[in-house]
């Protein structure tokens, strides 16, 4: 099997997007337009056959060094294929060009590899809630405290839809900037990405409104059988009165009894993980790949930075 490295302008986007759509592990993050927007068009790809297997490689240049790095707003990428993944994954990882100083990319839920001598592999968690059942049966698996909070949230909030991307991003930036540290260029990418998602009918914005005051906002992506919890937050009052609980419950109610999954874009952070787990989802795992081809001076600098951070 020959694996070719293609640059962005060499990629047949129709064949690429068809492979994403036809593969069970194809997620919206890997669509060509999505990748263009989150990476400013800076991505290469490994391709085998007539787009039978594909592996996106978004990149950046820092300190004059080329790096394959996971872009913002893309939880999973990795190997997408019409063939058996396990037999191909290692070949694709070995085919990543060695002239890139750092490879720090996340695979997807079907990319299974436990260890490798030159690749650092860390396991990450996601949470998926199966909506193929009536709302009552789904809600029966909610935690007792979650059911109580949803009842309280429903008394206070109306959940409404919006198409105002700027409002969503401004709301998020105001409430979350001190914690997430996205830079201004990443917020610019977010606005462009979310406009594309809404224009293409892939995205919807939900708001928790209390007498026309917005206290929670969430953008979700509808792709194939997934509803992806992509971008959202609550303000102080929204956290106090369970705005996000109410929005997510609204989405579950609206999509119950359908062959779909609510993808929480899970987290390994304790508080976030416990919140998602309260809905009764299944935990699924996906890998994070790191390969360090950086020059000696950069490796020394990284070790010094790590030592300094440990002493603080």
C-alpha cells in the first residue's frame, strides 16, 4: 500500500469529503472546509488508494520550525478509512514526514494503538449519549441531582435558537477568556467557522434566555448521526441557575427517539467530566499522538521550562 503526502492544493476535496462521510469514524472536524477554516488552509494529508484512507496533518510554523499541531475546535482527527483501521494506523504514523519538529495530533475513537517506541501516546476521554430511545428512558439514567437542576432551569429559562455568531463568540470570550486563553486570531477563526456551520445547516446556536437576558449559549454541530457539543458557556447567573443543563436537556428532548448520539466532546478535567457523566453517557477513548523530532537546542529548552514550572 502506497501512502502519499499531499499538500492542500493537491487534495480532491470532493473525494476527501466523501471519504469522511462514508467512513464510520468520519467526524465533521475532518471535512475540507472545516479544516480550511480552523487552520487557515494550512494542512497537508496522507492519502492511500483513491482516497480509501486519509489522515489530515494541520500545521503551523513557530520559531522557524514546522510543526503538525491540532487546531482549535477539532477534538479528533486521525486516520479515516474504508478499511480496517488497526492494520493501517501504524503505517500512517510512520509515514508522517520527519522534517516536522513536533507532531502533536489527536486521533479518533477507532484509532487503537497502545504504545510505540518513538511515539508518545496518551489516552483521552469522550462521552457519547445514545438518543435512540424515548426521552423518559434516556432521562431515567440522569443523576438525581441533574434531574433536580433541569426542573429548576426549566422554571427560569426559555431555550431559543439564534443565528448571531458574533453574540455567541463575544459572550464566550467575556466569560471564558481568563480560563481558556484563546488568542485573537483563534477567535477570528471561530467566527468564520461558526458562520460556515450555520450557513451550511450543520450548526445551530441555542440560548438560555431569562426574560430576554442571555445567561447561557451553546453551538452544536449536526453531522451524520452525531450532535456535537462544540462551543458554549454560561455566565455567573447561568451557572448558578443551571443554564447549560437546561440547554443540553432541551437538545436531548428534541432529538430523542432518533438514531443519533449526543457527543459531549468529553473532558478528563474532573469537574467537566462529572458534569457530562451526570447525563449517563458512555465513555469512549481516543488517542493523542506526540512525536518529538525537534532539534537538540529546543529539547533542552523544553526541559528547562519544565523544571522551572515544577519549582513554581
